């Protein structure tokens, strides 16, 4: 909210010049909609929320779909914003064809790595000189404490190798780009230690990794501030840079949502929620400022609550309001972002 000390022409990014870029994830709807001005005013970095992922950008083997991604890049350039690329490899939103041959049979490791190399080379080259940092590998670590890597198709077909290879291909395509490993729950000690193990192994093997992306899909009290600082210390001790890549703070309380569950009631954004969320954002940004030597960017996972992936819509998780276009289905709002409520 505007206060008397808040200058109309200054945005968040200006208050944070001495620290790090303040970024925002966007979709094509947001940069073409009423939020465009707000985005340009408050933020100086942009991440496409979905449009550079493998499925959307490379839907068929010989077909790339640059339209939305190029529009976001053009918007960012027009407004002198930095651009993070998200992402080159993920188990989700990967196109089905990637793992199969023309008869529908699963392909071999050699073929998959060749396809991965082609994909990364072409995508990174397309945006070369425009994108300063890439999330190269997204969410490859398993959440279950006993397992190390996620049992994805990448892992099933290639074993552990795909991770190092992805970084090598990206570095070959653009030696200037900063390359990140990006994950959620990266503050949970058991997962944090596995991420550290992976990154230490990559560094020891001479793989070009710049840093680790902490997604930052957080709640009011979870993770604790102590878990956040401990994780940052551990990652920094490996000589890695840190970016908070997908920050949002859910204020919704009550039982966790389940697909199809219509029993949860929506609640308005109350004064109490606003105060709690303000306190939480304040506390985490105090930490971020303390770590300004290692933190090279903080990005919110969209501009306004209206677009948040966290809103629950009856029958499934939203995937952003853009996916459902202001649905008539039941919506349970998470109110995680800076704008709207
Ligand atoms: O674009 C299609 C549209 O053509 C189709 O009609 C519609 C039908 O549901 O789907 C649209 O795609 C949706 C897309 O968002 C764009 O709105 C997908 O279904 C939906 O699954 C997708 O959700 C995205 C999700 O990643 C995919 O798992 C969210 O917007 C996006 O915020 C979320 O972002 C991820 C990060 O990339 C990685 N970290 C976790 C984070 C939250 O899940």
C-alpha cells in the first residue's frame, strides 16, 4: 500500500538496487494485460512462468514454438529488465515424444542425451545474449528422505548422467550464461543435504554450475527462518551463488487442498492475514539483505494473486488463472503474492 514515504515513481526494484534484482514470473496474459505497467515499474527481472519449458517450447521433435517466449523477452528488453530462463530440463511439462521413438517404444540413453543436447543447444542459442541465467535442471532430487534422485524418465533412461550433461550442453551453447540447479523444499534439512551432495559432486567433476535456485514456495511459518539461513549457509559454503527463484507466501490456513475436494470453504483476505503475511515477507527479506553477497536475484512467482498457481480451483490445481480464464468453478485463494488482495 502506498504510504507518504513511498514515492510514486519508485518501485521495489529501485529500493533494492544496492542488493539484488527483484524479479517476477510472467505469462503472456500478464504482459499484455493491466499488470504490464506494474510489472515494469516494480521489477527489473523477468522469468517466463511456463513458456520456455520443454513441452510448451518444443512440442514436437522438429517443431519449436517461440511465440510466447519471444514476446516475454521483447517485453523485458523494452523495459530494461534482466531475463532468467526457466527451465531446460524438468520431469514435468516434458513433451511425451522426447522419451519415445516413432513406434512408441522408450528410447535409449544415447538417443535421449542426443535429443537433450539438441534441445538445449537450440533453445539456449535462440536466447543467447538475452538470457543471463538459466535454470538448467529443475527438481531432480527426490523428496523422500531415503531416496537420492527423483525416479523420473530422465533418471530411468540415463541414470544420474543427465544432470551433468545438461549443464555441459548449456555451457557449450552459451559460456556467458549463469547456470542454476533449481528446487523446492531446499531448506528441508534432508533434501538440502542431498542438493548439497549433488552440487558438490558436480563441482568436483568440473561441471559448470553457478549456483542453486531456492524456489521459495513458502508458508507463513514454514520453513522456519532458521532453516532458511542454515540452508543458505550450506549452499554458500560450497562456493555457489544463490537465487530465490519462485517466491510466494501462502496465507491460506486450514486443511491442505485435494483435487476434487469441494468441502473447503474460501475465506476472505483478513487484516490478520495481511499482518501475518507482511511480517513474514519482512523477516525473509531481512535475511535476503544480510546475504546480499551470495544472493544474486529474488524472483516472485507471478505479479498478482489473480495469476497464482496456488489458487485451488475445484477439480484440480489452477496452473495459473490464465489456464482457466476466470473460471466459474470453486476457487480457494491462497493470496500468496504482493499485489491484488
Ligand atoms: O497452456 C495450456 C492450455 O493450452 C490448456 O488449455 C490448459 C488446460 O489446463 O493448460 C494450459 O497449461 C497449463 C499451464 O500451467 C499454463 O497455464 C498447465 O495445464 C498447468 O499445469 C501449468 O501449471 C504450471 C505448473 O508449473 C506446471 O506444473 C504453473 O502455471 C506454473 O506456475 C508451475 O510452475 C512451477 C515451476 O515451473 C517449477 N517449480 C514449481 C512451480 C509450481 O508448480
